[in-house]
């Protein structure tokens, strides 16, 4: 079972390929079932992203949570999660936050955590994959989900020149360089087809829409991730910049990560409240499956604690909370159509059906 971000991803950017094309590539690569980690959870900070992901894994009947990490670090993720869930850490974090108001949350967290370890753990706390790994373990610990963990070391160009990450592949594509060498044949076939049809998304379009929105923004309270001066920096950057890229460059600071700034801008554009990302998904959407996946889905569908939509038009089966969440996800999908180079109709993703192999 693959739990995959929708049309927006955790670094708060539009995905290069839409969720149905990527889900097809996942099935072609050997998965049996792909469901969506819906918006806004797919673009939330590590804690909310992990909480939503582990909840969906549990809801789908999984017994093991597998995730990519930069290195095999043994039981370090469990040890860090133990500290993070302790009362002593909470008290220390609060005290350090008051003592160093100029520091961001990530900096204070690292400062407090390092006190509990003899070895230097800074590399782990600066790796996005490892940060998520810690949050997965922490979520499982605090909820009691019966999920075993299986960290899988991601191969990189240190292992073989053909292994590069998604960021490097996107950069190569932007420079019109060949990427087939870095991708499985089935995945490249999907990319080549979508590119040929003009269906790739352009992150610059999203940045510029954020820029226009923030420059025109009135005097409203900040939305999710915009507190602590983040929104003010973005608005100031928008007022001085000539495009979205320059806006983020001007807003950048040591206190706030680039991902935090992008999330704040995206959530402001889509009016995502803090409570929207603090809840758990009240539904999921089927994106792709093969025969094995369809059989599993049939066996768990009636006992799942949340509904699974087999196509977007099935929203009538949703309860009030799930329908409210789904409305926000539909708004995100409408925004995504403006990021695509072919700019399809706004309601395109309401007419999509899962890829079934």
C-alpha cells in the first residue's frame, strides 16, 4: 500500500506530475494500492504530515510502516522519539523558547535534543527524510497504532551515479537534460507521456500566484504557518520583489526554513487554518490499484474507520467533517490546474478515475 501526497507535496510545492499519473507510475513499479494523503496534510509540517500518514496506514490495515531515510541509523529514531515525548523535553523546550526568542522552532528543538545525546545528531535533524522518520516513530508511540517500522536507506549518487533524488531530476528536466538514466523504465514512460501532452506542472507559476496574492493581501490575521512574523516577512518580500522567486529570497532567514515560508504562503493562498492541519484525515481517495490491491480494498473497506472515495464524485458518502476537508482539497486541485502548462478546466480532477491495472 502506498500513501502518496496529492497534487501538492510536503515541501509545499506543486508536484511535477499530477497525483493520478504518479500513482500509475507507483503501480507500474510494483505497488498494489495507492491512496491519497489529502491536502492540506500532504503539505503540512513534519509532525502533522507524519500523524496523518500513520493514521491512514493504520486505517488501511497495514502492519508495517516503511519509509525512506538517508542512512541506517539503528535505533536512533526511537531514542529521539523517546526524548521528544518526554515531559522533561517539553519543559526544556518552553524554557529555551523564552530564552532565545530570535531562534526558530527547529533551532530550539535541535538545541534541546542534543543535550540528551553524546553523539552529534545534527545531521539527522537537518535531513528532511530523517525528520519525518522521527515523527513517524513519535506518532506511532503516542497513538499506540500496532505498526512496526521499517526504515529503508535511500540510494544516492554516492552509491551509483544513476541514483539521484527527485529534486535533482526536476533540476535536470528544467535544464532539458536527459533523465531516463535516473528513472525506472515504467516511471520514465509515464513522465515522457505526460510531458509530451503538456501536462507537467511549473512551480514558478505557483510561486508567482503566491506573490500576487501576498502583494494584494489585506489586513487579515495569518493562516496556518504564518505566525511568529512569517507572514510579515512574506508580505514585505512581496512588496519589494518583482516575482515569486525573488519574494521568497527576500523573505528567507535563518530562523525560518524555506519549507516553512512556502507552506505559509500556500496555506495563506488557500485559506488553510491552523486547526485544519492539526486534525486527522477524515477520508482518503483511491488513486490506483491492481488486482491484489482491489482485493485488499474489498476486504478492509467495510471495517475502515474512515471512508475511501473510489472517485471524486462519490463525495456524497462523506460526513460533515470529511466533506469540509474534501472541500479544501478540491480548492487545492483547482489551484493545481493553474500550475499545469496545459491549464485544464478548473474541475478536471472531479472527473478523474483511479488507474486500475
